[in-house]
C-alpha cells in the first residue's frame, strides 16, 4: 500500500529534498529530532525491514548507506558522528510503512534509546 512517501517521490506533496539518485531519495524529516534529521528512502515500495531480501535488495541498501555517508559529509556531521535508525514494526514505533533510514546528527545522543 502506498504511503505519504510515495507522494513525496512523485512530487505530489512537497519535501525538502537533499539528495536524489535513480533509486534513492532523501529529504528532511518534518518533525526533526536533532539539528540534522534526514530520511533516506528507496524509490520502490518496501514496507519495512521485514520485507528486505538480502539477495534482491543488497545493491539498493548499499546505495542508501552511500547516500547517508554523502549527506552526512555535506551536512558537516560525518566527523563527530551520527545515528542511522530503521524503525521496524509497532514495538519500534514505525509510523510510515515505506522503508526509511533515519540519519540523525548534529548533537550528542544518548544510549539506550527510549
Ligand atoms: P518512523 O516512525 O516510521 O520510523 O518515521 C517516520 C518519520 O517520517 C517520522 O520521523 C515523521 O516525522 C516523518 N514524516 C511523516 N510524515 C512526513 C511528511 O509528510 N514529510 C516529511 N518530510 N516527514 C514525514
């Protein structure tokens, strides 16, 4: 089922897009949890981590991590470090069922997460 992120991919609703390639899109989270909070998504619809198939999606996931590194450098947070998060399913409070990697940085974080 399509989500709000499909609408962002199709430019049906606006987003602050920071990176785009053939297979991947990245845009700022509407409700940022840190000075830098960017969502990196595949353009194809994969609902969550549970639907990832290593063989089928390896290259795509690689592209998402490459995008994360590129964006982190551009945002100036690569050296101090950042957090990459995939929320998967209800216990992790996943809200949007279109696979997305949160790139969060620009402040010191705590561990364990809430
Ligand atoms: P999840 O909880 O599913 O891992 O994260 C979904 C994220 O998407 C949340 O951090 C939320 O703020 C963000 N989000 C939800 N709707 C929109 C939207 O329409 N535009 C943008 N830019 N971010 C959104």
